[in-house]
C-alpha cells in the first residue's frame, strides 16, 4: 500500500493552531528572501484554485482571505516520524517517499491483522484519532498502482486496485497520472498520440525503449501492471550518489566574484557532508537559475578526488566562468559533488597535479569542520565571506529523506 498525508504541511499547521481549521490556509516561503511560493495548501484553499508552486501574490488574487503561514520544518519532520511510527505497528517494511508519503508491504501481516483494505482503513482512522491528520491510501498488488491509488481519491480515502480490475480503473486515466511521467514526458507522449495510461500500455514496448530509452521500457511495464520492485525495510538508506546544496539569493548576483563567494559558502555544507559519509568527489556540477527563471546546468570531472570545500568551490567557479555568458543576472545557484568514491579507494595519479597542495588543503578544511562542529558554524570562516550579503540569514533546512523509488 501507499499512504499519503493529505496537504501535509498545511494540515500540520492546523493541528498546531486549531483556530486555522476550516479556513483557507497555505504554507509559503518568505517573500523577503524571494522564496515567496506556495508550498502546501489546505482543502479550503484548493477549492479557491490555489495551487502548490505558484507565487503568493497570485494565490492571494484567487483567494483574498488566504492565510499564509511560514513553514516550520522541524514540526513537519516530527509529525512525519510519528506517522511512520503508526505504520510500523503493521509491518517493518516501510519505505519513505519524500516527507509525507510511504510505501508499506503488509503481505506478511494479513493473516494476523486482516486484509490490506482493512489495515488501510485502520491506519486512516488511527491517523485522525492520534495525530489529527488525514491520509489517502492506495492498496494494490505493486508499488506503482498503490501510489496511483492514493492519488485517485483525496482527502481521507482508501482506493483498492486489484490485479483483475486494474485495466478498467487505471487505463482510462491520463498518462501523466502514472509515476515517472512528468510534464515533459507527458508532452512528448502526447506528440505521438499517447494520452492515457491504456494507450501507453498498448504501445509497442520496443518502440518505447527506442524513443524514451530505459525509462520508456519501464513506463510500458508500469502501465501494464508489471512492477516487481520491493518495499525496502524500515531504516533502509540508499547509497549516496551525489551531495549538493543550493540557495535562492536575496538579490541577483551580478558578477563572477559574487558567484564565487556564494559557491564557497554552499561548498562548506557539501564538504562537511562528504566527510560525514566518508566520500570524495571526482566531479562537480553547477546549476544556475537566472533572473528570468531559466535553468542552466554545467558539470566537469576533477583532476583528483576531493572532499575539500575550497577545492570544490574553486572548480565550480571555474566551470561557471567558462560556461555562463551573463546575458542575465543570477538568481539561484546549486553546487553538487558528483561521481563519488570512497575516501579509501585507490585512484590513478597523474604527473601534473600538485598532490601535496591538495592534501594540505584537505587537512585545513577538515580542521575547519572540526572547529565548527565544536564551537559553531561561524567560529571560523573565509575572510571573503564577510562581504556575503545576498545569502539568506537563515537558509532553508535540509530534509534528508528519500525522494525516489528504489528498485
């Protein structure tokens, strides 16, 4: 089954402040730091046409009575964990899918606790009575259709999709309703006359593979109810494939020097996390969003593996300067360490890199990490970061929860 907390952030805010119940409520970022978009909305706000992802002023035009609440991420993480505690009463196979969603495999619990439908309804009632939150639960014979089921009826509902009747329930739905079909893929499918999940299922599997690659083959299998991926056990953590950190600046960046200071600030977090994971990067990626909200992405390989924040920032800045044309100012920047390897893994050296300088820099950065962990993040930092004025004083908190399906 797949359980989805309805309007998670907004619902939790209503639990924390009962006076908000029954009113159009939305959780939104700070307009002062240019994060002024709707992150979540209540059912009452949804009825007024408020949509997740739109800017706050647009939402206010649709619903003048809309109450905007700034996010309390610590509370959202707390309630997400309380929800998973409830799931664990029924199975130890609980796989998070973002903060507010989980897959559960209750196959081994049905003889003791009842059918999947019975367990789903019991979870739904327990959520309401203990946490004051509602969930939509999909029950099916695989993860893909369980996820699809939880999206079909909202809020506070259970939807069952059986092996015998999935064609009647699933195939008439839009192709975009299938997990893995995003906006771009749906548009491309429509160009070939594929608009529903049934039309996708009836297409040729070989053709889907040739046009869309492995993703196309997977989508064809999903549409036909073929999915043998397992629900991972509680506590499972996938291998780390990349480590990144990004931010939307309070004002546009105007030149390479300002980009350098922001990348250096962001790389402090990346380097600390790499050290914690015992990993080094052999590549770096920079993603930029300009003042017109257009994205650019650049990546390169590094001459040697490193977890040094300074070396990552230097490489990222050089990559940015080489590729960005400055047709528009920069609104947001993300730096990501890619092609990760274990710190103890042997690497091929070359004749042209200064490895003594590299080792010295890593020792310096490791020392900085230890000082900060003991005395605080601002105990020691690069002097050039004293002029860092365009980074929010309280950057968004990270939520280290899985956000994809593991197969």
